[in-house]
């Protein structure tokens, strides 16, 4: 019984050590990711109301915006939300995608197949 516990403990130590050693090059590490965090509040016309680390915002078509950051954000996480009116509980939906130093934002009205211009908030975390 004691020998079994010793073998289990030794196996556990080896597994933890091997796991720590293999946690190297292929896994995500925030310290190794390029870029910086940033955010933007954008008007429905495509003007930046306020933000951080944003180079420019372009309104390229109805419901389509490009927010360009001052560094590569392709390995970052993105979150966006439509800034609705107080009396409008569900103004529409929003989708984000990235292109190196930019995040493309598409906003849609209640009819999800119809793009529509909305004010939105975007955050990028690297």
C-alpha cells in the first residue's frame, strides 16, 4: 500500500514537471503576443467619439466600419456592442473580424440580414 502511494506521488510529480516543460513554444502566452490593447467609441457616421491606440476609423458602407489600431492586433481578442438608445432594448446585432492592424465591424438592424448604421463600442485586448 505504501509502495503504491509512493509510485502514485512520483508519477504525479513527473506528470506536472512534464506538463510545465511542454507548456513552451506552441501555447498561448500573453507575454509573447505582439500589439497592444485599445478601444473605441464610434458614432453611427463612423467618427471616433473617444478611444485609445486607434489610428483612424472609416465608415466604408452602410453598417460597415474599419477601426485601425497603431499596431498589429491580429492575435488579440475583440468585443463590440451596439450603443442602443434608452428606450430601445434590442437595436440590432454586431459582428467583428480582424485584418492585422484593423478590426472590421458590421452592424445589423433587427432584421439580421439588413446592415444598418449604429453607434458602437469596441475593445481589443492583447
